[in-house]
C-alpha cells in the first residue's frame, strides 16, 4: 500500500532539505538536492520546477541562484506538496488499486483503508514542512533510507 508516488516522496524530501537552508539563506542546486536525497537529477529538476510554479518553493537564476524556501513557506503544511505533485485525488484512491471502488461499491479493504487514508491526510494537513525538518535536525528522522 503506497499512497504517495515516488515523485511526491522525493519532493517532500527536497522541500525538507530546503527548510534546513532557511536560516543560513543558502540556495541549493538541482545537483546538490538530487545527491542529498539520492534521486535522479533530471527528475528532481522537473519536480522542483513544478514546486516553484505552484508556489511551494522559490528559485533564482544566475551565478548566485538556486532553489530555496521562505520562512513563510517553511510553515506550510506537507499536504501542499502532495497536492502539487500527486494531485487532489490521492486521498480518494482505492487501497487495492481498483478504479471502481467507492462507498456504494466498496472493495474488501475499503472501510479499513479509508480510516488509514483519512488519518494520513489529517496528519499531512497538520504537519508543516518545519515539523519534518525539526525531526531530521533533531536526529529523530532521516531524509534518506
């Protein structure tokens, strides 16, 4: 059971990394972020562009350019990243992958999965990027497995 796409997970890791740079004001390159989160540079570039377009992160071009987030963006909920990359319907999908699963026509796993899915959505709405960064900084969590 994987609720989030690989791209979405990579995006969350990238944004959490950018949160670690807010205090120093440092901007990060695509290459640096890709290496840090152990993802393909080309893929990370596309994801970062999408996140910039959706206002999740910022970028500057030129020799002192790179990707960064503001203090305000650091306080946005994780669900903003999920909606940007995976879309609005990620929290409506069937746990077994059935396209016709619904309240009226449920799969065998529907009711149990709906509880998990709804709780996960709630946690993504409650947790801010900064919450995730603080857990990484405090050694309670890691960006790469």
